[in-house]
């Protein structure tokens, strides 16, 4: 068990996770820019005022970070709410860019995790799976032994790369987490009759606002819904078994990434597709694609 | 202790389950605003967002409204959304928020020619005055 967790590995997985999460944050910032103020402001006309969402979220724990903390701190030094919200947006974007290039990796990862968590908790009524998975990724990135050998911190600033035992431990944690996620996701789907008769897949694709293709087009593939629906359940439930052996890993990884790619295209969930691709490649993909890596002692 | 555990769950992104679209894919919900003007004309509006990405986040809010059994909270959220619409239509005398479920036909139903239908879950009337400056 000790060998399995701390056996040592290259830091390729960490490079993939860092760059992928950085890219995810940059896209999140760019895409949400137009609605950013309306999502978080207390001003008249925002969708659901921030204080209500935060009150609901903090029912469980008052320690959960939220945008109001930044606004209160900003008001203390004389900044308006609008200014603080744009500063928060800008810092999150900067943290994402730093992660992509690998500058100030640790600080950028901590800042990205904290600000992203605050943002999604303060807009919890507008959050969905993509935000949870980004949080999961940022949480592990923040704790992982940064910088990796592809980061500018290593090559330009000459910061030493961390040891391989820690690399393999955090990669194992991410791998196990993905296995739990897919297993329970697949198992709970199998409990519903809709995944056995194709109705769930049909409804997922025709449900507004995810109906990217009209029902008239989708109905041509009606005989595929049953095998595809069952295929998704089996792919997810058996993920913890078949993702480990090298012989089947490539098939399951390609299958699961194809599934997320199809979700992105057919339902318009591009950010969700990207984060799931990033997490899967970081956890299981870097060895398969034979990226050149450096194993450090 | 309970608060610390809750914080850890949120911090690690593991406070939610992993049963996305499970065990079955639920029906979706729709919110329509009927705006009535002083001259008696009516106009219909949907919750407006600037980007399609935010639009894909709206179902979370609509699902929350549908699942919420606490009437005052449901009404408060709908009033906030109605108020955000009223900001762009300040001449409107009254806004009726109609919240309903979109029932999409099954595969067999669609093959027979069934169309999606809309079942009203609840509706509220809200009136805002032009002097109103603070959110509801």
C-alpha cells in the first residue's frame, strides 16, 4: 500500500492539471464577464441578491468563503462594491493565467481556489456540476507539490521541483476520487428506469436549455438511446475496475472523454466537458500519451 | 466540529453528491413574466441573461424554486427575478411571474406527434412603483 501511494512518479499529471485548470478559470472568467456584476451585486436588478444566496449557503457553515468577505474588506478601505467585484474578477483571471504559464504556481493555486470557491458559493443558485469539479481540481492542485517541471517557476525562476513520492500520492488521491465519482454516478443511474429504456438520454438531450439539436433530428437516432444510455451507465460503474489495468485503461479513458465531449457538443456544456477531460487526463492520461517527464528524487 | 466538517466538504468541492441526471433526468422548469402596462397591453418576458453560459446555469435556480416547499422563500426569489425584469420595463404596472414545468414528450410520444406541454406550478402578481430604489 505504501509503495502504491508513495512509489514515485513523474510530474506530468500535475502539469496537465495545472494548465487545464488555469485554462478552465480563464474561460470561466471570460464567459461570465457579461453577467458578473448581475450575479454578485446587491444592487437593484441583480438576479437573486447575493445576501440571500449566501444566507442559504452559510446555513451549513459560517466558515464557507463568500464574495461578501471581499466586498466588506473593500468597503473598509473605501472601495465601492462594483470596484471590488471587478477586482475579484481580475484577480481570478490573473490567477488562471498564472496557472497556465506556471508562474507563482502555489500562490496562484491558493488564490484561484479561494476566489473561485467564494464566487460559486455566492452564486450557488446558479452553480452546477462544472463548479464542483473545478473546486475539486483546484483543491488538489493547491495541495499538490508545485511547481512541476513545465512551469515557468521551475525553468525560469529555478524553483526546485518537489519529490516524486508526493507526486504519486496526490495523483493517487485524484485517481481514487474520480473512481468514486464515476462509480456512484453510474450506480445511481442504474437505479432509474429511464437509463434502461433510453428515456433519460432522450430527455437530457431535449430538455431546455440543453436542447442544442432539435427533437426532429434526434428522433432519427431513437434506436441508439437504449444502448447508449446503458453504455454510459456501464462505462461509469465499471470505471474503477477497468481504468487501472494498462490493457483496458486506454479504452475506458477514451470512452469517458468521448462521453464528456459528446455532452459538451450535444448539450452545450463546454466548460463541463473541459473540466472532466482535464481531471481524467491528469489522473490517468499522462502515462498513456507518453509525455516526456522528469522523475525527481 | 460540525461547522468545520461542513467547511471541509465545501472547500474540497465534495458537499454535493455525484448523482448527476440520476436516477432519472428530471423535467425542466420555465419561468415566464407577463407584464401589464397602464393602457392594458401585455407583454411576455423570460429571465434575461447576457450569455448562453449563464443561461445554462438558470435551471439550477429553477430546480431550486421547484424543490423549495417554503412558500415565502419561493415568492421572494420570484419577486427578485421579477424586479430584475421590471428594471428594463419600468412602465409596467404589474408583473405576473408564472412558474411551470415543461413536460417533454417521451420517445414514443414524440414519434406519435406529441408536443412539449407546460404545466403551471405557481403564479404570483407583483407591483413595483417607479420610486422603488432598493431590491425587494
